[in-house]
């Protein structure tokens, strides 16, 4: 099996070692770029969202590199994300590609187990041993990446030179990829705390705090959100995304942290009675939590044309008005410009600074 999966920022650093330890050969998905996006735009129906187009182009490039199995998280929930696997597989087959589609769903758990056993030459005990090692290693890598990204987000607004924490983050991600055991990853986490602690500070005091909410892929993947976390950080803002690659695996993959999600959704019910996808309910709930926790603002990123993200915006605006917290909505598609986004962010941050000064 030469397996590939859609690219979503640092999640590859966890999924690749899991699949390799289970016995699969992994075709590492290439990072998204303009070429990947143009491939997806050419192949996808016009009105599909930008996450669909990018992951479609990404999977085509994986097939061009020799992948024979495409693995997707799938499901029959309200957002179209649950159907990406089937839709993209049909598009790629219509374009002449031949491959196996491996859908990872709760309903197909037994089939997933059979796939893992087959990778261990049909031996269930060997498969169980490999699975234990694989998920332990993947989880430790995911935790280490999450720590590195959190330290980067906290350090950048206070850094004298923003390039310093950015270089540390790139070094950390490289070392996570090179470390192959849980003990080494534990030592790396200890080292990262010390390294980020040595970053030279600018002495400007407590930075502004902004909660980043919105559709999962747009929140997590920097190519899609036009590096919004880096730009805000370098403008002196501490950005706290409600979802990271690690949390995505925990919430959606292994149902970890569901009590926090349940609390956010309960808070959202005053404004939103039914989840229709696109992290609409979670965005509202985590926005309310951010207001209660004293954040200075909320940024909502979402794909252009995403129905759930579009219809939830009036509720987001009402919630922010009720809680007295500024709100910025950022719609993203293949025509979005990083320069245009930066102009909007600068204006938003300037407004937050004036508001804090008045208070």
C-alpha cells in the first residue's frame, strides 16, 4: 500500500509516522501552493469551497507521485467535508486515475481494522502491537508540534525580531520529523520551552489577544488563511485559534476534549439552535468564551461560498454586539490576496489598540 492523505499544515508530522509504523508506505502530500490550488480550481465544480479545491489538487499530485490508496476522514454529517472523499475520488477517476479509496468513518471501523491487520501479514497480535506503537508515537509528535506552535504564537507579539521565533518554529518542526521515539520527543518539548524563553523581548507590555474561529481547514492551514496568525503576531497580537492540528485530531479523530466542545455549543444555543456545518456552532460558542475571558477581539475565517459560515455571520455579529467585543469576518477563496488581508488586519489591530487605550 502506498497511501496518501490530504495536507493540512503540521498534521502530516503525526499521520505519516502512524501509517509507516502500521506498515504502509506513505506518499507525503506536498504543501499547498498556487500550482496545487490551480489544479483544484481546474478540476473542481466552480462553486466548491477553497478547502475542497486545495485538497483535490493536493491528492492529484500524490497520485502523480505514485500513491495507490487515498485515505479520507468521512462521515454523513451536515457539512460537505464528510463527502470530500467520495466526490474527489469520482473526479479523479473521471480524469483517468486508478486507486483505492479508504474512508475512515465510525461505521467502517471494522474495515479499518482489517486494513491494519492486512499490513501485518494477517497477524492480529502483530497488528495490535504495531497499532499501539504507532498511535503512541503519533500522539507524542502531535503534542510536541502543538507545544511548538503555542510557544511561537505566545512569543511572536513580544519578540524584538519576529524572525527569531519563526526560525525556532521551523527548527522545531524539522526536529519533530527527525525524532522517532516518545522519550526523545519528551526531551524536545523540554528544550523548546527553554529555547523560546530566550527570545529577546521588545518590552511593550501585554499584547492584544484575539480569538481565531471559523471553518477548520481555514483556521489550521496557513496557505489558505494567508498566514493570518503570523501577520497578527507580528502586529503585536497574541492569536489563540480555537482549533489546531493537534486539537483537530483530538476532537474529531479520537473524541478527546468533548466536554469543552459541549460547553461551547451550549453557550451558542442562545444564538444558534442547530449545527449546519463549517464549525458554525463552535465558532459562536468559542467566541462567547473569548468574550468572557477578556479577549480584545474575534476573527472569523471561512471559505467564500460556504453556506454554514455565511448564514452564521449575522448571529456572530449579534453575539459580538451583545458581549461588546469587536469582530472581523474574513472570507477566503482562490482570489484572496495576502496584501489585501494585511491591510484589513492593520486597520482591525489599530482599532483594538485605540479601544484598549480608551478603556
